[in-house]
């Protein structure tokens, strides 16, 4: 496992913890619909990256990483909604962390398909 994979494993796990905490705040403010969507997509990023570390094949690895990218994109969507609405808690730091994760996933994925 190279350093980028170690980074992405650590970063996505830590991001999942932050998403759980943010969603708990949303739930306390009765923002159930967004909290539900965000917890699913936000924690799925790390779950798919983690699962990709033990692939059945190279194709399986690529598929899991592609799913992680899609989940990251969905999470970005939900966080941008939260950031735009006045009645939602600030999530600028989450967006910055997610942007960093998405850049690494994108670069890694582009290297895989070459």
C-alpha cells in the first residue's frame, strides 16, 4: 500500500467521523432529510475506499474507487445545500476536507485507468 492510499484511508475515515458529528447537529436541529442523505453518502466514501483495499481483482478495485468518487460528489452536493441555506450550520471546513479527498481520488483514479 503506497502513501497516497494510506492518506486516502486515513482522510476518508476522519471525514466520516466529521460527517457523523455534523449530522448529529443536523438531527438536533430537526434537519432529518438532509442529515439522512449526508450520513449515507459521506460515510460511504470511506467505506468504499476501505473495501477497495481488499479487491477481488483490479476491476473490482477500480469499481470501488469509482463508487467512492460518486459518493464524494453526492456528499459535495448535500454539503453545498447546507452551506447555502441560512438555517443550516456552517460546513465550510467539511467542504474543504472533501475537496482534498476528491482531488486525491480523482488523481488516483486517472492513474488507474491509463
